[in-house]
């Protein structure tokens, strides 16, 4: 009998240090954060809806996106090798990283080899995931984030709280304060007008672009047939990084593949409309290896697993690997809107984070995240690649370690409810046992409800009255009629 | 048409008036309602909290009890969604009975083809479309189409209707702070309407919102919309 080896889980900034309910508590109580999140998510949500509704074949596009990604997952090893061959033939160097630590080590070595003491960075989830900036700093290399929101977060010694809008938890006044405090060349009279803030960042970054020898990026898509990488962005700072420095190192999750160049047609429609709510993003950079005399002459691609093979091994959960990081699910999620991204304790927050992080790390390491959802289904409705997030959440809840008391209660309830006679007797007993209490509450308060329950019911009665059984169950009424 | 009523465990114990209302509506329309007493719970709480093995005996019981009926009606969007969406993955022979299980408004509008059930209810009412009815069953306008035909009713639109109230079954217990934050916003929307009654297709969601409205002594009543449809103005 042969046993299939389970692929290793990943590490990095994907393990929540605190359980979600604990981490969410102070965030929910922060009025500034709540106002910032409410305003920002609702604005993007509205923009997305408008530009999605105007596409007549949106449903077909979603089907196509989901089908292409499912196909990639079915033949990932073959496509990865094809990508490596094509990229290598085009002059790129392809590196394979099993986990976050190995990926960081490769990027550090390549930066050292290029003689760099600083690198400029394109906004990238993969490098946030593997905690690359920290690894570079340890090796004496300073990483400069050039995406405006990532720059804000970096200057604020903070971590991103949203996939697309890493600084969504700040408003412009808070951003001005960060710039005044931490950006040495910020004008002293800096206003909190978005135009002025962007101009300050532009002046601050321009010198970095011109002096850096090495740029580090991620990739939105990697084309297997051609060895091409694609970065989609709004500001043009990514384009600067991708074209000016001599050496370009791209850190790419192995799930980012699409089979052929033509497949980009689908995703370059789905992504901007779902993420920024734009018909088309301002900058789409596409490069294949090295072009002599134009752009970076030393091109490296680091393909990162970091738990993705473990996700791929789960037939239900693997659809999380279809994610194109648009963050539409974050913007519609009522839980995300109130708790914010930091409560998820991972670079991947919101509904997609609740199914991706626990799968990358193993559910035990992120056991509260599959429960950080009401299963309301708003995320599934907007997902451009039709990831059935509620289905995967329920699937992961099967694997999560269950609290002992909860398990005992669930088992007893199941034992009662599976048998019609026990069930009917239990209903009757509950009705009889609470009858006098219910009658008294009805008399004194006008409602058959309790205002206080002991633990674990106290979690309910902290903000809600709790219903008591009716004076007569339905089946008792039925039998008497 | 012989119709079986799946009352659901929550309604059986705490909201019998909803089941009585469903029975009265259907009988008023000339149908025979049967209540197979061997029914228990659909198993949704177990399945959705991560206890699939513990849910399976309930799934089997449901299939065994209801398989012989032409139509099964349930005054709960989320229990209907459990049966229709999850049962076919949990039980080899559940697909057919799952397809014959209807949320009340589906049975009335789609199967029986009625929107006017002869009801009268003279109050200001707002309607919250609960998540599973909205996004899993795609009930759409059906409950509202029924409510619009009720004589004397003053229907007012709820703000952000599609947003979850924060109940989510065991979510409310596991994540009480986030759940309460969502509940507060939902209650605010309800109060903004000036309605005296909040109606919905799920008494579990209504227990949550109603529990919040009651805690705030808002004076707003919550009612399953079946109770409004059963009302003839003669008695409440």
C-alpha cells in the first residue's frame, strides 16, 4: 500500500497571531477605522457594480475565467515546466522556491550578486506573503515600496490591510501625518489634498527609481506558452521599476499561470472591473525574458510554492488557487467592512483570506479564520473566477480543531435530533422546562425573551434578547387540531 | 395538491405561529397540508459549523420522511437552501426530494402560481431579504410580490437590504463583536424606515434582528412574512 506524501505547508505573513474574534474586537471599536473602511469599501463596491453591469457577457467571462484556472490546476506541473522552458529561452533565469524562507534567500543572494544595497519594489502580494522586506533588511538591503499605498504602509511601520488598497484603513489626514513624520523630503506645508499627497510621494520616489540597480516585483499572470509575465497597475510606478533598473527579480506564486497568451484577454477584462472598478487599468506591463538594449538586462523569476501544492492537493479547497487578487470579495464582505484587514492576521484578509490562509498554513495554524464569515454568500456573487467561498469555508470547518465543549454539545444534539421520538420528547421537555419562565417574562416584559444567559449564551445576550420556547410547540398544535 | 410541511426545528419550538400561518394560507387556497411527525431538523447548524458526520443522520431522516411527497414547503430560506444546495452532496438519493423542497414564496408563486393569497394586514412593514433566500435560492422579488397584494399593508423599502444582519448561525456566538456591529447597522436601517413590523423569510435571522431591536426597546415587531400572508385582519 502506498501513501501519498502531503505537500508541506507554507510560512510567512499568513499565520494569524491572534484568533480572529480577539483580533477583531479592538478594530470594531475604532470609530476612525470603521468610518474609513465603510466609506472606502462602499465607494469601490459601487464603482465595481456599475462597470460590471455594463458588460453584456460578464457571466460568460466569469465562466471562462473559472474554467481556465481549473484547467491550470489540473495540469500545473506540466504548465510550470513549459513556462520555465519558454522564459529561459527568452533569457530569463528561473528559480524554484519551496517556501517563504527559500524564496527570500534567493532574492537576497541575487540582490547581493547585483551589488545592490537598495531595491525598489512593485506592489506585490507574494513578496508581502514571504516577508521579503524583512529578509532584505536583515541582509543589509533596504527595500523601497513604490506603490503609493504600500509606501504609506511602509512609512507608517504598518502592514497592509487590503489586497488592492493596502492603506484602506487610513484617511487622507492620517496619511498626511505619516508623510510629515516619516518622509524626509515632504514639504512642510503639505496639505491633505490627494493631489498634493500624490505629488509628495512622486517627488520622493523619483530619485529611487533613477538610482536603484535592482527592482523586485510580483506578477499578476505568467503565461506558460511564452514565458511572459504581466503586471497590472494604476500608478505607473510599477512600470518605472520594471523598466529602469538593470536587474529585475519577479517573485511569482506557482498558481499565477495561464496556459496561453490569448487567455489574458479574459483576465484583463475581469480583473480591473472587479478590483478598481475601472474598465481598464492605466498600466499593463508585459515582458518576456530579456530584450537586448531595452529594459532590465538581468531578469530573474522566482517561482514560489509556500503551501500552494498542499492547497492543490485538496479537490474542494483548490479553487482558492484561482484567485486573481482583485479583492472584490473584501469590498462586499460585511465582516471585512467592520473588522478590517488586520484582524485576519495575514496578508490575505477578507473572505479569500479566510479560505486561502488556513489552506496555505494548514487549518490548525489558522483555525479561527474559516469561522470568520456568516456564510452570507456576497463574496461568491462577485468573485470574477467564481470561487465558491462559502463552500470552501464549510469544507475547512470540517478540518478545523473543534472546541471540546462545542463538540460534546453538537454530538448530543445530533443524537437527539437524528431520532424522531427523542426529538419530540426533547422539544416537549424544553417547552415544559421553560414554561413558567416564559410566562413570567411575557407577563413582566411583554415578550417571551431573556435579557441574560450564562456562557456560552452570554455571547448572544450581550447585545440581543434571547427567545424562549413557545407555550405550545407546532407539533403539539398540530396534534390537537 | 398534497403538500408536506417541513416546519424546521427553530419554528417548531419557538415560532409555532409561523407553521400555523403556512397551514392556514395553503388550506385557504384549497390545498391539503400534511405534517409528517417523524421530521426533525435539517442538520444545517451541524453541517455549517463543521460537523458533517453529525449532520448526516438528520439528512437521512429528512430524505426518508419526505421522499413520498409531491412538494415540501418550508418557512425558512436557509433550511430550504441547506436541503437544496447541500443535500445532494451529502446523500446519494437526495437530489429528487431536494428539488421538490420549496421555500414558501417559491411554492406559492412558482408552483401554485398565486401572488394574492387573500390577506389583510394594516401596518407599516419593511422586508429584509435574508442571505440564503437572496443568494442561494435567488428568491428575488417573490416574497415582496406576495406582500404587495396584502390589503391595507404599507410596504416601505429597507436600506442596504442585501446586507447580512450578522447572525450566521454559530457566527453570532463565535464572533460576537463583529456580529453585533453588523446587527447595529441592520437595526439602524430598520428604524430608518419607520416601520412597525420587520418581516423576513427566516425566523432565525429575525430572532437575531428582533433580539437587537428588543434589546434597544425599539418597539418594532418582527414577523415571518407567512404570518402577514395568513392574516385576514379579523384577528392578529
